[in-house]
C-alpha cells in the first residue's frame, strides 16, 4: 500500500493547495508555486519514479 509523504498530504487533502491558490493565488510568488508543484510531483511518474510490485495475485 502506498502512503503519501506527510508534507504532501497537507497540500492534497481536500484539494487544499488548489483551493488556497483560488483564494490567495495573487499573493503567492511564482517561485513558491513552482516549489510546491515540484514537491507535489515528486514520487510520481512525471518526475521519473519507478514502481515495483509483486507479480503474485493479491500482493501489492
């Protein structure tokens, strides 16, 4: 079972980051937005992660 990193959860639960940007996006610098977007992409296929899993049925 995959469990996201705790810091990532703060930004993704209830779409928190996107909701924050809707309200306060004009006060968030481009560098901050870039850093958060890269942090959120970390550990995904977009950033080159490899995922290994068992080939046996019922095991993940």
